[in-house]
C-alpha cells in the first residue's frame, strides 16, 4: 500500500504552512474534512500579531503572559514572540499582502490587552481569508477534500496513518509522519464562531488512545458575537473594532465595562466576555456594540467584510448599533505537545495550530496570537519532521474498524443537547453543580446507541468538564462561581 512521507490533517493556516515548509519532492498529502475554506483560519477577522522588532519582544511576551494569567509555558511564549519576526518576514517575502498605508508602511492595529499596536491585518477585516487564499495558492502539495478522519493508527508508541472516509468510502492512509492541524472544538457549544467542520473528532480519538489533552478547562469566549442567526456559526464582530475605538454599551448607552475593569473595552477577552455575561444576567439589559463615533467612509474601508455582511441583515454600520453576546471562539487547551510539536510518547505524530496545546496561550489567549501560533509552530513541525531519523516497525494489523458505525439515528438529537449543556454548564461562568450535570449527561449518552463521531465529541466534552471540575479556583477563561 502507498505510504506518504507526511499526512497533514487540516487545511487551515497551520496545516498549509506546514506543507509550504516541506520540500516539493516529499510525498505530502494535506486532507480536509469538507471544502478547504471551511476552517477557522478563513473566518479570522482581526489580524495576526507580530512582535514589531526585537525591542518589542519582551513586551509582547509580557502581554501574552498577562492575558494568559501566567499559566502559559514560558519557553513556548518566548519561541512564539522571537520567531514571529522571521515567520512574518517569510510570508511577506513569499507574497502575502498585509494592509499598508499610502506610503507603503505596514499598518498595525490594536486589540484587547495589547500594550501597543502590533496586529497586522489584510483586506481590512478579512485577514484570515486573505492568509488562507495566499497559502492555498502557495501550497505545492496534494490537497484532498472530503476526507473525514475517524481513527489514528497508533500502536506501540508509533503512528502509522489514519482511517478516514474519503468521499464517503472508508480508506486507510499510511504516512511516516502524521500532523494534526484539525483546529479546535467549536461544535461542542451552542453559540460559537467556528466553521461547521470543527467538531473535536481528533481530540476525541486522542482521549481514546490515552494521548494527553491539556488545559481543556481553558475555553475562550469572544465577547462580541451576533448570535441572532439560525446558523450554527455565529457572526464575529472583530476585537479590532474595539481596538479602533468602538464602544460596548447597554440599551441606555452606558459603557458599563469600566465597572468591571479599568481597561474597559480593551481588557483581556476573558474579562470582557464575563463582564458582558454577568451584566446581562444581573440587569436583564441588552448589550450593544456601538460604532457611531466612526466616520462612515473610513469605517467601510477599514471593515468592509463586516459592513457587507451586516448590511444584508439590515444593520447599516457605522450608524446602527448591533446587539452582541459572548460566544465560544477558541480552544486555549488541546492536544499536549512539546515546543517542537511532537506528541510525547508517539513517534511520527505531531500537532499544530488550535488543535495543539503548546502552552503559549495559558489560561486565556491574547487577541490575534492564534494565526501567529499557526505560523510559528507549523514551521517548527516541518523542521522537526525534516530532522527526524526514526523508522517505524513493521505495520501491525489494525483490525478494528468503525466504518459502518459513524452515525446512529439519534445522534443529531444528542449532539444538540450536548451543545446546549456545554453552553449552559461548561461555558463562561461555571458551577460545580452545573459541571456535574454536564458530566452525567455525557456519560449517560456514551452508554446509549450512538455513532462513533458523536462518541468522539463526547470524549472531548468529557475532557473539558473533567478539567473544569479538577480546577477548583477560577483562573483566566475558567471561572467558577460558588
Ligand atoms: C477577532 O478578530 O476579534 C478575533 C481574532 C482572534 O481570535 O484573536
């Protein structure tokens, strides 16, 4: 059977940039579950952080640590910041076009908890889309869509490949190196900003194989999301809006966030999300994002994507304010790995991007550090693979298969219940009682007749709830009441 040198699961920034850093003569296959642009990179709006220069590195490190409640892995944060300069130069040299001023200077914006303007952006508020398009063009390796991975072929500390549905047919894909770049866990939450493909399957497989997930209680909720749409993916209103000066107000126009934190709209994301959630709960008032201070022409040029999307919904920015709610946005925790992206104990298995827990984000990710993490650690994954010398032992028999068991009749109903329970009980503000309720639901559902894909989601949900139960004190994005 054909064996690839490298199989990359996921075609967002982390997967594609890993591929871009592997030589063309290697047999590399990038796979994605659906169409390639159904990934979280595509929907990223605000931008990508880079340290401005060597002098900014200590400040960027400090901002990242402070936002992360000092729960971060410091070595990983140091790598992120130091290597940001070279990684950013690399993609600019290859042709990535970030927004520039008329004189050609790169434009940097600010977001919450940054002490200076260091967020690059592209297409105004379409940074992820522009970066994704650029990387799709740059990638010279084979990219295969409609490939849903439902098992990792792991035995005796080696990973040999995956089992996947490829165009609805079960297939084995063998590879010497397997890179997980499958993103986070958005579909576990009723309100989330993620692509519909992001459903925690690979995390669930890791749980099954005894591969460590870390910091799973640290789920990040974005403060400003328009949730009043029927679609699973709710509409993000980028933090760059607040970075440029937009206000969060209640229905009487009061900027209540200063009652919670002196930085107001520019406090870190966990604080702003929790404050909005608490304010709504305690006052029963609606909360809005208000842009009325912006000049219309400037606003439409700076935020064309948002302007266009919301025009279609009947909101005419910057004149109209829009109701917002926090929603699940990003998994700070994930599949544990070292700073060279290796998954400890399993040769040939690596993880990059949102799927990974490198430790850079700690208890709460600093805004726009995620695209940067995707870049920096993807490069490291490629370097690790190119420098590796091991051989896999002979391919064992992998006789267990789940081809016919991916879905069962009641899965849809249970998935919906799971999303509601995770939002209610493992969301922005948690209680021991609520977490126990969520745990009961998860284990009860695991004992029912369910398909494998739901089982994988439940494994990941269990990891979140168990981690939240284990952490008795609030920290960063994990806030426990009572
Ligand atoms: C945003 O544009 O607010 C999201 C960027 C991020 O998730 O860091």
